[in-house]
C-alpha cells in the first residue's frame, strides 16, 4: 500500500460560485480520498482537507491548482501532515 498522508490546502482566487466545491468533491471521491471541502468566509477562498494515498492526493492537488471551468486559481497554500483516519467519506461542508 502507498504511503498515507493528509493534505490541507487553501485555494485563493475566483473559487466561490463556480462549482469549485463540487469539482473537488467529485475528483476526491473518484480518487478514493476522504475529507471535506468548504467555502471560507472571505469569499475568495476554499479550504480542502483530504486524506488517503499520497499519489492520489498529488493528483487531487494537480486538479485543485487548475479548478473547474469558470474558476481562476490565484494561489494554493499547501500543508502536508500525517494521516489521521478521522474521515469516513469526502463531503462538502456548509
């Protein structure tokens, strides 16, 4: 089994109101990742918390840096940490 890890990412730009959360959720589920995505109160950022196999997290990160059509990703702040196993699925938090 590949190394397990946790990815914490904050994505800045035009990432709210462009289906960014659904985009991330769908990709994360397809990759077998667990965690959540949510809008931040600033109106220009989305938080992603994802756990799973490191290669799958890298693939998610590649997609996050681009985003769905209509999004404009200005920057992504990334933090890697140890896998916790605390998530049971990948969801959108409101």
